[in-house]
């Protein structure tokens, strides 16, 4: 069984279905490449995948150490490159909630974010700028 099935709907829209759960969403081409910006573009999904992967791996790390990271946020700015058109950079800001974390906790959570499978799968030429903001 495929993980994801996609169908072209026309007008540069694609429906994506997660086969196991039935969850679905539609993408649109980006406005700088003939789209209307009516939904996530495929490269926007790459940014979302990176952010959600980082939070998931940080959550796994935190759960195994009884740390509370509820409220942690990841914001991603994606920059496209031309020739070839591809994602040139991700500027990622991880903002942690106002909770007490030891220096060891902080280092472990930062390492977890850097080790997420999506981050590790990105093209080596894609710049990955990662900033952590700790409330305390």
C-alpha cells in the first residue's frame, strides 16, 4: 500500500491522501510559479515537514526525559533558488516555552532538532539556518 496517493485536480491543484488514515489536503502551485497561492505549495510542505519533524523528534527526546515542551514552536522561512529551481535555504527559528531547562536539556533538544530525518534528508546544497530562542 502506498504511503500517499495523489491526484491532479486541474488548475495546478493536487489532492494528497494519506492512505493509512484517509487524511487529505490539496496543494497549489506557488504564486511565483503560476499558482494562485490557494493552498500549501509542494515546497511549502517541505518547510512544514521540516518543522513538524523537528518538533516530533524533540518531543520524543523530551518524553524520554520527562521534559515538558508543550507550546514549543517552529517557524520556517523558505527561500527558493533558480537554475535549477529548488529550495535554496530554510531559516528555522525554534522558540521554546517559558519553562526551566538545564543546559543539558537545551543541548539535547537542539541536537534532537538537528537530527530529525527531514533535516538529514535535505540536499547538501540547501542551507539550513537553525536558531533557538529560549525564554529563560
